[in-house]
C-alpha cells in the first residue's frame, strides 16, 4: 500500500505542475516572446523550444528531486492510510500524460519511417555532405511522391532530393538549399520534433508552429553568408513552393518548403533583404547569466533542501488526505 500511495502521489504532483505550467506558457508565451524581436533567428528558435519543453522538464524535476524523496523519507510506512479519490484521479491523469507522450513519439517515428521507406523505393545516392567532422550525410535522389527537398532521420539523417527539384533548380540554388537542410541536420531539429511529440499538450499548437517557422528562418540565416547566396536560396524557396501543392511533410522531417504561402513570403522577404551581420565581438554575457542563475538555484536547493522536503511532504499529506 505504501508503494501504491507513493506512486499515486508522485504522478499527482507531476500532473498538477505539468498542467499548471503548460496552461501558463500557452497563455503568456506571445507576451514573453515580445522581448525577443531583436534576437537572431537561431536564438529565437532555441528560446521557443526551451519555453515549450520547460513545463515538462520542471514538473519532472520537482517530482523526482522533491516529491519522491519527501515521500520516501518522511512518510511513515506503518500507517495504512486509505487513498482518496483525488490522488487516484490525478495519479492516473499524470500516468496517462506520460503514456500518451511515449505513444505519440512512437507513432510519429513509425509514420516517418514508413514515409522514408516509400521515398527509398527508387532512390539512388548522388553525394555526401560532411557535417562538422562527423560522419557524412547522404544525399539521395528520388522520383516518388517525396517533398522536393527534405531531411529525415534522427540517428542516421539523410537528405532527400526529388527529380523535379533537381530539374528546376540551378546548381547554385541547389547548393544553397542543401546547406539549409544540413543546418537542420546539424541542429538536430528532427530530434527536437520528436521531443515535442513526447510533451504534447492541448493549447500548445500556436507555440509549436511559431517554433517551426523560427527553425526555418534560423536555417535560412545559417545557410547563407552573402547577398548572392541569400538570393539563390530565396529563388529555390520560390521555385519549390510552386513545384507542388502545399502538403504536410513527414512529421519527423524538415522540408525546405513545408508551410503555407504566408510563411514562404516572409522567408523570401527576409532573404531578399539580407544584410551582412555586423562584425561585433562575440558576447558571452547571456552564457554567464545562465551559468550564474543555474549556480544560484543549485546552491539555494542545497542549503534549503531539508526544509523544502518538509514543505513538499505537507502538500502530499494534504493531497492524500
């Protein structure tokens, strides 16, 4: 009975925190992101991803670091307290969120694997791209119903190019487009998409869509280093957006053109208006702030851990009672 009570309480705490933090992020993320207008596309993309996964990370951390130890250390094992309805309902709800997250991730992986298998039916290797001294990433040419240009795979990513895209793009446009997809591979955006499937929560669609658009702009920015390359990439985006009707790509893949016309227009406008970033010294202020804040939180946790356990145990007692 002690173990059952502990599991129910732990999942209840997880569910309460996860739900409350998710609702807070869903309601306030647009206001919170208003201050990021002057950030780079890459920083904005990273910020939105961290904001999206924060509720799950924080809820899991509090549950494992505080709720579970407080119950194990402070809950009497000899007392046979009956479980009321609230911890049972909340516990099952927390367990359901965990199971659904794992199921969503497995289903997304399976659907993507089936799509990639279809693309592979008549594909042939046309080249490899080296990725930061790691193993090369294969570039495959296919004629089946695949996106014009996409990167798929998490452990062993590959880039897929349709014959139609190869036909309409010039060599320079193709190289710029391939650099764009290699940025996605390097930043592990497909892995991030898998993580987002695991932490799916109602009301987060707009935040996830904003993150996807930010990742495309971040890849655009990283793929070009001068005005000529920016124009080549803009031309590739325009050509491929006209090549096929808009369709949703495989879930765990990144396609050069994957969104409606409004997003494509914004990306093209940013590329046409590309200007060389100012050559300013690299600032590590944000990194030091992050390290300082993390150290402060860690020290606070260390010095107040005992008291926190007592307070959390009081909450669990109220929950069980």
